[in-house]
C-alpha cells in the first residue's frame, strides 16, 4: 500500500502559526511572544512537521521564518528544553532530534528557499535556524547575541559550527567569548544577515525578496541553492565534476525548460537581458525590470 500523506498541511499549532498567502509565501511564525519565542520541545516538534509539509506542498513557493511580538527567538527554552529534560534521556533525545530535523536537516536540504525575517531578539540556539536559512533580513534594531557564555554553556547543538561557517573567525570568537549583544546593522556588516532595514520596512523588503525568488524557475533555484551549499566542502576537482553532473541533471529535469527558453528569448527574440533579470516563466508575466542602471554605451569617435 502506498503511503497516503495528508493533502492539506496542518494549521492548528500551539507554539507556531503557519499561513500561506495568495502569492505562495508561507509565513511560519514562532508564536510564544510572552516567552520571547524561546524554543521548547513542542515548538521544535511543530516546526519539524510544518517544514516537512510545506517543503512538499505545491502552494508554498518561499518560506519566511519570523517571530511574534518583539522577538525572533530568545533561543532554546532554558526551562522546557533544558531543565525539564535533564535526566530524562528519552525526552531529551526526542526534542534534540526534532530540533535537528527542522533547523538543520530541513533547512539545509530543502529545495524551497527560506528567508529569516529577524524582527527582534535572536539569541543562542536561534542562530542555528538563522544561519541555516538561505537568506536573512533583519530589522536595524533587532538584537542578536551568543549568550551561552553568560549562563554557562558552550554554544552547542551546532551553534559554534554554523557560526564559524557564516562569520569570520575573529567575529565568531569575539561574540562567543564576550556574549555581547549586537544589532541588526552590525549583523549585516558582519554577513550574519544579508542586509538590515528599518523595522517598519522589514516585511515589505522581505516580500520584495520573496517575489524576486518566485520569478525564477523553481527547479533552477533549488539546484542553485543546493550547489552553493554543497561545493563549500569540496575541492576544485570535486566541485567541477559535481557541477557538471548537476547542470546535466537540471537540463534533463527542469519542467520549465528554462535554459532553452532563456537562450531563445535572449539570442533570437531579444526579449530580455539575462544580465539584468530573469526570463519570464511559462504563463507568467516578465519580471519587473531590475532597478539596475545600465552602463552608458561609449560613443564612437
Ligand atoms: N528560555 C526560557 N524562558 C525564556 C527565555 C529562554 N531562552 N527567554 C525569555 N524567557 C521567558 C522569561 O523567563 C520570562 O518568563 P516569565 O514571564 O514566566 O518570567 C519571559 O520569557 C519574558 O522574558 P523577560 O526576560 O521578562 O523579557 P525581557 O523583554 O525583559 O528580556 C530577553 C528579553 C533579553 C530576550 C531575555 O528574556 C533573555 O535574556 N532571555 C534569554 C536569552 C538567552 O540567553 N537564550 C538562551 C540562549 S542559549 C541557547 O539557546 C542554547
């Protein structure tokens, strides 16, 4: 008997909310504002389910992770994730595994792009999903911190690892050993997030980025994010070989035949400039012209 997966994703969560809008953006919101969205075992279990369901749900095109209230997430719930599972090997294994399932397995291996929209406090364990999201935008006044040192643990659950994979070693070390908080602007300067914007523009900028991603062929986008992640740990020869195989697989599998259309539209029909924007997807309007200034042509003497 084939497995029957539910057609519609679950909606009735306790610690998160999940909504897909008409454009295909799925908004996953950590929803424990009274606890600054600290991640407890229930939140991890719910996120594991939501990520899996939306990764495979056709209506979801882009996922945005954000937080209710004034926090993105204050990290692991010290009471429910740590203290209450100390000495309970079964509970600890289950909650640690749920955490791993969504905040690194799903985020790193998923095909759909995920944007972290960091609206406020972001501490400790929250750096795992933050760094594993494909892209991140923060409010200028969001507050980040590796507070583990302040309460007596090493940044674990792979925080230290994602940190040094994302930041320069000087910055990773400085913030890990001091536990000093820093704001969204500083996070952008260090490359922890792609950019930061005033809080009142955060949602609009995130939607604009999500729309830009949705204008690309979904399979080309998925393969591209996989390629960027995978080559990081390869040497030059391995990367060359892997990328040839990846390109060949994409050419065979892309249902939108993007490569063929892209060349035809540029070389024969001259309908778009690949350097300045994406070829229109089948049945969709061309993407709005990128706000890129063209380099002026040199006048012939
Ligand atoms: N774990 C458990 N409960 C938390 C957490 C957390 N990480 N963060 C906040 N809470 C709870 C508080 O205990 C408090 O609960 P109560 O109302 O029952 O007393 C409630 O959320 C509100 O927190 P306040 O501290 O009162 O909120 P405030 O706005 O003054 O401060 C701040 C917010 C700065 C985020 C503060 O709560 C804080 O420092 N939290 C801990 C951050 C942290 O170090 N996280 C752990 C990182 S290490 C790791 O994740 C492995």
